[in-house]
């Protein structure tokens, strides 16, 4: 019986010849990522264990990225706990270097790996052929101490892409369109696999954007084949261009969707659900108070280039705050060398350090009562960006930047 | 018996406990902000032994384990929903919070109704009616019965 990419990765991690959807397997993890959103609680639980030991510290990567720079004494205490524990135990540690998923993809993830991350967007690693999935801190701690965990092998939804994105549509519009179609729990407990001849027209940045957002449809993970584009990325980032898994021809998919990329149009997700998706053209009268370009979804150099190309020579609309946060130090450095940071600054944007920033709704660019934000962040839940009575629209780097210039939601073709 | 707090579909973890409280040092300090954006009365009214009854996809969104942890700290005995988001479901089991799939009860109860849960036989009683619940899979039931995942770790 054939296997999907997800089944093959779980079989490998379980040291089994086969794995199939619906069965529970005990697996060994390849990497364990945790950030400052929950690590202080993980450490508290660790310190209460009778037998305290870390199974293999070389698998652990800890990243302070959510509240950077620190915003309060309480946060400072939690982050200090994480920093001190990492140092005492020789755990790989980053602080201020960028958003956890961006750093994992730039530095650590390899094809065929099974990775737990204490963050829901850990599904972001599929473009490198790795099965990343988000867990809570108890699961994380168990894996940190034993090296193992259990997983329910997921069914796979397969998306076959043909054609090429056009008419100003981006990968962000593509994945929002898919989530709008299948719903916020349309892939609950499942893997989403992307394949087909259209894949060759999607860059690594596009692919990361697509995999990253799959949790907003409830997905356990997102997966792709490791082709020459993915291998080139691995090589450029100092890693072996290893092969990934490919789903067998007789693998069982729960459902197959065929999507012509040329039919995708620019869209936004309206408050307060990521699956509440409409074409940008239908919401163009909505005035905004703030715009945000950044996050693990759309904070890469390709997104900043796109934004800069739109705003160059123009100004942020009066009364609008436009925050830009490169996803990592590497992206920030590249943006500086290309003059992109300068372009945003000249336009009147507020360029901040690499971190989760506005998407996290806690330390930068928090919005007030009744205010409207358009964001490339990952979520638009009620209160996600600040006051419980505020409104978040999600869109592409192009839509967000154009809206910052116009002062209301518009497509990039309208400015 | 415990009273019901009833919420709709796609209740996300930001609504259960918002981002700005997650880095508070302890769950006890966070719990007073439970459901702050969704239901300001929850924290005033909740008593140990109460239930949450919800529509589909309860707990969607972030992986923050603080979400089931604050519900547990508030004394919530179990969450019954038509379906649960994956990470919330798993986190709840790991913390020993019963999360029970029940397709029927949501459509027949109101906030404040008194309900009784029979985990062993797999049903709830409310307003004179019994509603069957889906059994928790054996692997996860074993974790729940031990009082959560870390209890098993301590015996390693």
C-alpha cells in the first residue's frame, strides 16, 4: 500500500517500514523548537520532575522572538528564566535574530525530518520536505526529556497546482483563497500536501508562505516535494541538498483539489476569521489606522522588495502608522544592502527589529478600540492585535503596502 | 453537577487567553483574564465543576498551552464541543482536562443550565435528557487517567 509524504516521514521517525493514517506511532523527534511564548512554563514543569535530564540537547533550539525587545518586568522575568536555562544546559539559543520559523528554515530544518515546535506555525517547514507540527509545552517537555513522543498519523489533503500566479496575485492570496474554500477547520488533524506542475512557478518564499498558514485551516502539517528550487535554498544556506520524500502513486489522499494558479486574485481575510475571505476589490472602502508588513508569513526579503517597489517615491497616508519588520537579521541585512530599509523610511514607515511584532499583538504596534489594521500577519482573531473591539484584515505584502499609501484597503493596482 | 458556559464555533485560543498575558510568570496570574475578550462575566461567575459547551472547532489558533491551563485553573471540569482544534485537544489531554466530542448537547442547552457528566459510560445529563459523547481514544484515555502526560514521565 502506497504512502504519502506525511506517512513516510512518520514511518522513518517510528523506525517502521510503513505508517498509515489513523494509527498512533511512537516517534523520535529530529528537532525541538521553543520560543518565549511558553518556554518559561516548560522550565517550571521541568524543574518539578523527579528525574531531570535532557535527552539530547543538540536537538533543541530556543528562540526569543515574541516580545523583542522586552516590554515589561513580567516578560523580562520569563525571558531571563529561558536565557539562563539555555546557557546552563548548553541549548542553542537565539535572541533578536528573527522569528523562530524563519530562523529554523534558514538554519536548521532538513528534508525528511520530524520536528515539534511549541508554536502553532511550526507547520512552516514543509517546503523543505520536513514534517513540522505545533505542540504545547507539556508535549514539548516530554519530547525534550525522552527524545520521543506519539503522533496520530494524519490523512492527507492533496492540492495539485497548475499554471502561474498573475494579475497581482501572490502566494499569500493563494493560501488565503484555499483556507477560505476549505474553512478554518477544513484540514483539522490533517496534512496538506502541495504538488503539481505549478510548483515550479513558486519561489521558496512563496512556498514558506503557503505552508506557514496551513494551521489556519487546522492542519497538523504542510508538505511539499524537495525539488531543485528547495535544494538550491538548502545549499545557499550551508546545508546538504538532501532528497525528500515523494508520495507514492498509489498513496491514499483523503481528497484531491486541482487549483489553477492563474485564477487566483488578490484577497483579504476579513475580521475575525482567517477563512472569512473576499477579493480585495470588495472591501476597498475600508479606512485603516495601521498597516503591518512582516511576520513569519510575509517578512522575507521578497515581501520587502515587493512592498518597497510599491511605496518607492510615495508616502504613507496621513494618520496611518505603517510598521515594517523584517523576519530575520539575514533579511534585515539584505534589505539594508538593497536600499529597501531606506525606501520605507523615506516613505514615512516605522521600520522595527526582526520579531513577531504586530502579528503577536502584545509588544509592538498594538491597536486601540475601534481601530482597523491591515496586516501580513498570520491571524485576525478578535483582539489579536490589541483592543478586543478592534479589527484586523489580512492580505499580501502588496495589498498591505498599497493600503498604507492609500489610507484605506486597496489593491496594488489602484495606487 | 456544574453549570454550562455556552460559546459558538471557532472559539480561538486568543479569546481563551490573550497574547498579552501569556508571559505572565504563572497560570494563577493569567487565569483572571480567561475569556476576557469574549465574555467578561465568565471569570466572575465560574465555579469549580462548571462546563464549557461549544460548537465546532473549539480552541483553534495558537499552540499556547496556557489556554487549557487557565480553564483547568478556573476549575472547568470538562469542555464539550462538536469538534476541537488539534493542538488544543492534545494540550488538554496532556494536562488532564477532559475534552469531549459531543455532537448533540450544544443544540439543546443554554448558558447556566446544570449538567452532569458520566465519563465512564460516555454521556451527559442535562434538562432531563441524556446525550451520548464520543469516547476518548484508548491511548489518550490512558494519559487522562494518569492525570496528564507528566504523571507518566515521573514514573520513568
